[in-house]
């Protein structure tokens, strides 16, 4: 799980860039939103269970489970948001690559 979280952390900025390009310059297709919603559910689950890989050990020493629950929920929601952007990000990156190739 730690490797998956690490790889996703590297890919998130690239996916987010592609999603911004998609939502700004392309016509929004319904299937992208539907697939994004399904991916967001998967991201919610991964974020909720992968949270322990992100929290440093000292937080567990000085905070109780109730204090850390806010971090767990916010981490899961953040992963859900990023996973929602994956289909749009891929379409946006493909569009960007096509524009670059067209200019060459």
C-alpha cells in the first residue's frame, strides 16, 4: 500500500494538470464524470485504508483516535477527489500531447 500511495503522490500533479486542461478546453462528456465518480469511490477506500502510511508515528503517540479521525477522513476525501480527476486528467493529457505533436 505504501508503494501505491508513493506512486500516486508522484502522479497527482500530472493528473491534476490534465484535468484542468480537460475542464478548461474540452467539451465535458458524461462518461468521464461517471467513470470519475466510480474512481472517486475507489479513491475514498484507498485513502481511508492507506491513511496509516501517510501519518507520521509521533502523531499516534500524542493524539488520540478521535483527533486522528479528522485527518483520516480528510485524507480519504482528498484521495477521492484526485481519483475523480483521473479520467479527465488522462483525456486532458492526451489532448495536450496531440497539440504538441500537431505543432511539430
